[in-house]
């Protein structure tokens, strides 16, 4: 199947072809024709499946036709959990709608100029991409008119609920026309998300794309630490032993991101932090410095790092475990982009074993345990998780992996102080995350 088979208008199909996309992903192949036909959709698909194009292409198809309503209000409204994701969605909309010279889009996010957004809303707009909080600010000021809204999209609905936006979302939905089309995208359609979806949609079509675990271009390692001091020593060793252009270190808290960034700067690294409490101008400057290579290490929280797409990121370190298992996939997806290889290393304290298990259950596979020579954890793993490869195979230098020069067909060449796969002689680790990028795909 090709994009030309999905019923897209010529002007949109040509822009997709110009952007270098040809074959739709499974979620795009199912969602786009159904959305163009006017169906409400409930879509569950994993990160990297191409869901952004799955709702933007039908949205652009609607906008390519003349509006039946009057006024300046949007014809399409896309709600996202974070500023960075909203900005990325608008960027993709402009790429896919390149041939639509009349297309007007506006992003409404916190931290940006109210005056600029107000002026943008004073003229007719086709697509608004917004975070719930900032959109509510404009609604309270009477600046938003939803009278001609035709399509409502909730992107990463589960994340918006996790962030406490449910009341804002319900208020926004109540202000939109009842006859609108609704497309909801989420990692899961169960629980609170499912109940919310029932209230917001009419006879929706459910599309659930099965997760695919492929051996890919992201090499993953799991290191256990005894305590916080041990974690700091492991992070220091990882950064010294790794051969990377740029790296992202994930922390659980905003304060933690600042503290670690300061420590890395003191160690001589060009590092900076990124979290939700930073003014938007600082965040924009930090992201621009990262994209231009001025920052070597970015220390970030989960929410702040959504939407980061920098091909030069070759290493991701989970200094703190993610709160949600799905966030693990979002995190490691910052590396191994644009067909490049990447490494993702997770540091977990022994007492956090149950959280590691939740991640593994979500992935439906085990993470390969590794050690750094001379920094092995002293605490025994909990019962039910025997160290894989413990014994001669893991101690006699037969370590798989490590950070050294690449050797064709041999993975990483082990080097003193590097990482060793603790499976010993039990065989190679089972696939990483991602998959070979044989051709570009629409986001």
C-alpha cells in the first residue's frame, strides 16, 4: 500500500511524496481512510508508529476543502500534553501541508507570548495545536470561537490524564460542537482513558496496533547500583567510557536535573538541564543549542524531553527510572534516530527491582544486565531474579559488549572498564528497541 491509495487529496499526497514518504505504517494505513470517511477513532499505538501523520493527514484533507462555517475559529483542534510535542505537531503539519498556501496554523502553549498568540487568533485559523492549560487561558479571555470546529484530536490522551488535565479536557470538549469528529490517540484504551473516550466519541472505530519488538539499532544495558553515591560513580564511568557526540540523561525530578547538570559542568562537560519550570525562552535556547551541537549532554525530565528529535544523540542514560513503563520507550527513542546507532543505559538501585520488572513486562522482554568492572553492586538481587551469566562466564573476561571501537559483526569490543553482558555463555541478548530504518516514514 502507498499513501496515494489512502484517499488523500492530490495536494496533500504530493507534499507527502516530496517529503520522501511512500509507504504508510500500519496505524496510518488503518486510521487515515477511516478518519477521511468521517469516523470517530480510538487508536492505540506505540511510540514511533507514525500516529502524528495518522491524524494530521485526515485533518489536512478536511482543511483542503472550503469551510461551511464562518468566523475566525479553528477547523481542527489538536490537544497535546507538552509544549515540545505541540510545536513538533505544528512543524509536521506545515511539512505535510506545504502545497496549501492558504494554510494557517497556530500553536498555543505556555511560556510563549500571549500577545503574539492573541494576534494570531484575531485572523481565521485552520489548525490550532495547543496544550490544555494555555488553551483554557485563551478560552477564559473569550478569544477562542469553536463554532466552525470540524475535528478534535487528543494526542497522547493517557499522558494528558497523568498530568492532571482531565478537567480542562472535559471543559474544552464541552465547548466544541457536538457534531464534530473526534480522534483519540493513546498508548492504552483501558481504564480512565476508555471511560473518557466513551463520553467524547460517537460510535468510534477502535484501532489497536500490536507492539512490535524488533532487534534494532539501540543497544540497551541495565546496571544495578547500591545507593545514590554508587549511581553517581556509574554515571561518571559511563560518560568517560562512552564514545558519543551528544547524550541525554533522564532524571525523575526538576531539582535533580539541575543538580546533575551542575555537576557535569563542574566536571568539564558542556551540559544543560531542561525541565517544565524553566521559562519558555530558556527552553527554546537550550533546545536550539542542543540541535546546533553546542550542548554535549542534556539532563532532562520526561515531560520536558518529549518531542526532542536530534540525530546526534548517541547515548541515553536513565539516571532515575521512569515513573511510567511507557516512558522508558519514549526515553530511549531519543537515540538511534535517522538510521543511526545508539546506546541506552538504565541505572536502577537494587530496591527498585519491581519497577524494572514493570518495564520488562511492558516491553515483553528482559533488559540485559551488565556491570562495570570494579563497580559491581554488592547487594544481592531479590529472589526470583538470579544474575544472568553469574559465575565464570561473567567473571573471566568473556564479557559481551563494552564500550570500545566497533568491530564488524562482533558488536562492541570489550574494553577495560566497559560493560559486560551478564548472560555469560547463555547466548546473545535478545533484540533491542526500535528497528532498522530502511526508509523514511511519516511521523
